């Protein structure tokens, strides 16, 4: 009914995907799990005293509970070599929570995600966001882009300067100078597959992906041509990821556009109501 | 010759006219028959009435159908796929223009008990008035009173997208003549109060038969009180039998049933697909007494024969052996860590597959969809952080899924029959609601 992602449509059925890990999902020796859970409970109990009230306490056994996620998003959410499903490890917690809620509530459409998250509580989605935000597995080397140097340069310029004539801000002006993302709501842009970036900007253009109003990325995506999107995604996906790649703690300066998904940014404060 | 032809035509025409006249008479009777207004009970404690109404709205899961994903609660718009087209649920907030703002308690009773709109039109039985008719007038009034307290939402109703003959509402009069009799639940004096409460909830507000009994070609439940299980039309999930027989809940204790209804997980099985919605939005909010009453009632239902199996051909012995071998290998790679070497699972987090009728029963669709798309039971107060089944669809071919499901359905005492790759392929895409 709904098209599978492009990479899958062309893949021959029967050929196993080239995952960069054995597909042995939860390594659950039940006793080990029980022991680990007990250990975490005790440790958690000790840590609880210092935990601030507004920060949720991690629950035990999250890796095992998340077997459904790592099937596509890879071990610890590091992504797989399949070239579409994005890495979710180490993304800002607020960004992950926004995406989980958007999938559950239909603001963002991807049938598998809409289905899987349909009946999970905000409390659980918060735990899931916390869990994957805390994972920091290494990044694989970048995939070289199979486009011309001209296209790559156009992509680099779009990412670093935007389209000043049309008033379209550069990626780097919100996602951080190092494109690392900013806590709590803005994701990093490196280490993602080109197909995934293209699909997201395309989804914003045709309304399949929306975010809390004002939906800044929707406006930006609609102002870009398919060629510009491909140039930017080709450049982004072919960049190496620095060893210390992590979201910035705070916005260095106010966002140039209003974004409902970034709390505390001056632009979103009034508009989110 | 000519005379014979003329006679034949005359008889034919006469028969057609007679059938049309009869149908017209039935429809007229359905339209004009007197309607029982029920026994209105004067309300003294309005707060108690509202609390009861809210509880009944949960028990009936009104919100699930009358709310679109991410939309305003009870403002309608959710698409209900049916074999006759798509029905869009209506706005039941107290908005005067689009909802039930101008309705009276009598109008509401007419819809709930008689299956008719405020203007008398026959309602489509996608609205399960064939079950809700069992509610007492007192409960109908409580539900109405509570719905009136919701914030009104100014959201217009969307017209249904139906095909002939369903586009002609008066024809529903014929359907009603065959399949619907308005009747409030009458307690069985030979049974306990607990049993009767369970029966009232299961048959009435809970409308369990809407899914857990098979439907005929005109979408009427066949023997709704038997709860013998069946395919859910258009949703393509299999709702397993709920009676107390061997193929139903016979092997389940009342505590097992109550656990599944209240938390979504149990030692015997885990909710999946549409049942996760029922538990997540409705059953988890019912009190222990009511959940236990439902379990007692379900266990008491007499055994029924299994619904018809899907017609997958049993492969030749050599081929069957090859499929089982391949399925066993895949099971050892992908499933054994959670579901165990004998399909015993590790309840409540990983459900057993051995003796699990939703998986090894006459229909393979739930097993196929579980393997392809995985799933989470709902977050509930009793199980706030459920374990998830991974979707293996992106990783396995149709043939591999068929082998894996065939292995599970024919192991550890399961006798579910084989599954073909083309059957798997039918369920590959995840439907978007």
C-alpha cells in the first residue's frame, strides 16, 4: 500500500541484507538478564537520591526491551550498513522524544514506526529517548558521494551559507558550527545516510513529515529544489565524523528561524503556544 | 409458444414486484416500529453519574474509533475500512454544529440502543449498536451526560466513502430485520452477580464479538455470543476464540485472562495488533472486579468448533521436511533467545509460542505479521515498559518468513499447518491508519 523505502524496493528478495553485525537480537540468557536487572535496580536505587526530580530515572533491561528498535537501527542504535535507517545513538534526548511522539501521534509518517509506537506512553517514550541519547558507539567511516565535485561544492555552500538571497538559513546556523546538533531539540547532521536525508527533506516538502509548529524545517525544505537537497545530502553524508562529535549543550546564539521543536529558543517561545 | 413466454415473463415480473413490495414493507416496518424508550432512572448524584459515564466510555472504548491519530479526542474522523468501503467516524463532542451538542438523552439512547440517528436514519453497524443495545438506559444516560462535559470541537464530519448498495441507507432496514433486535441485557438468575456483570460488559460495552466472532458476507456477526473467533474483515488480523473450550481460553486460568486484559501481557500470551489498542485505551482502566467478572464469564462460555482454517496446501513430505529444517535454523538464529528452545517463552516479557492459539491456530496471519512487523504490547499501569518484538520483514524474504512461521506453527504440539511465501507477501506492507 505504501511504498517501501527505495533501497528495499530494488533489493532482490531472498538476498539477506548485509548487516554489519550478526542478527542475534537480545543476547538474553534469562538468568544473566535477571542478574543484570537486579544489579541495575540496586545501582539505580543508590543513584536515585541524587537524581533531580525532573530527570527520569533509567529503568533496567532497556537494551532487551529495545530489541524491536535495533532490528533496523542497529546495535545500540548505531545504524546498519543498509544505507537507509538512521543512526539514533547519541542524538539529543529532546529530539528523539519529539520524533517518537510525532510518530505515535501521526505528525511524522512511516508506517512501521507509526504501528510500533502506537500504544506506548509518554513515560516510556521518554525512557526510550533517554536510553538512545546515552549510547555512544563509534561511527563508521563515511560513504564517498557518487556525485560530481561541482554538486559537492554546491552542497557544501548550502550547508555552510544557506540561500541568503531567498532568506534560507544555513544548516550550520541552527545545527551547530560543527553540525553536531544542539541540546535538547536539534539533531546532528553528520553520520546519516544520503537516502535518509533525501527522504526526510522530501517528506517535509510533501507533508509526510511535520514537526511542532512553527515547523521550521518544513518551510526550509519547501524552499529547496530536489537538486539542492541532493547536493546538500551528498555533501553531508560523505563527511567524516570527528571523534568528539556530540551535540552542543546550549544554543550559541538565537535561532534565525522560529522552531517549535526547540524549547527555549527565543523564536519558539511565543509561537509554540 | 408465445403464450408460454408471456406467462413466464408475467410470473417473473410478478415475483420481482412481490420481492420489492416485501422489501419495502420490511424497511417501512423497521422505520415505523415503535421504539422502547427504556427505563429512565432519576439522577440524584450527578458527580457519580459523570464518573460512571466516563468509566463506561472507557469500557466501550468510544475514543479509539471516534478519534483520529493525534487528533482531538472524540472529534471523529478515523477511517474504518470495511468490505463495502471506508466509514469515517463521527464527532461525538458536544459541538452544536458537528457533534452531539443539540442532542437529548433520548436521541443518544436512540443511537445506542436502536441504532438510529437523531433524524431516524439507520446507522451503519460499524457503530457496534448490535452490542451497545444491551446497555441499560441508566448507563446510556450516564455515558451521554459525561460526553456532554467534553470540550466541544468544531470539526465537521467527513462523508463516508462507500460503494453501492451500502450507499443506500434505507436498505439497512433489511439488514436490521435479519441481524438486529434492540434488547437490554437481561441477567440470568441462575448465574452469579459476578457472571452477569461479566456478561453485561463482554456482550455490551466491551463489544468483544465485533472482532472475536466471524462475520458473514453482509458483515453481520455470526453467533456473536459464542465468541468462536474469526478474521477481522479489512483489518486482516485473526481474533482468537474467547470461549472456555480447548481452542479458546480453556487452558487459561482466570488470573491469566485478567492479566492479559489489564496489562496486555500474561503467562499464556501477549496482546498484538488491534488488541493492544483495546487494552491500552480501554481495558487497563477497568477496575479489578469488572476485569475478573469478564474473565469468569469468558471461561464459562461453552466450547465451539474451530473456525475454518486458511486453505494453504500441505506440501509434499520431502518439501515439508526441507521447510521445517530451514525454519528451525532461522528460529535458532533469530527467535530462540527470547522464545526458548521449546517455544516456552519467558512470560510475561516474551510470550510462549507453544500452545498459543493466536499463533498456532487456524489462521497464520498473526504469526506472519508478528514476524514481519514485530510489535509492542501497550504501556499499561501493570506493564509500563513492555518488551518489543523486532520486525524481521526488512531482513527476511517471503520464503524465509514462510519457513519460520511454518516451523513455529508445527512444533511443540502446535498443529497450525504450513504457510506459503505468497501468503506472507500479502501482509508485507504495514497498513497506515
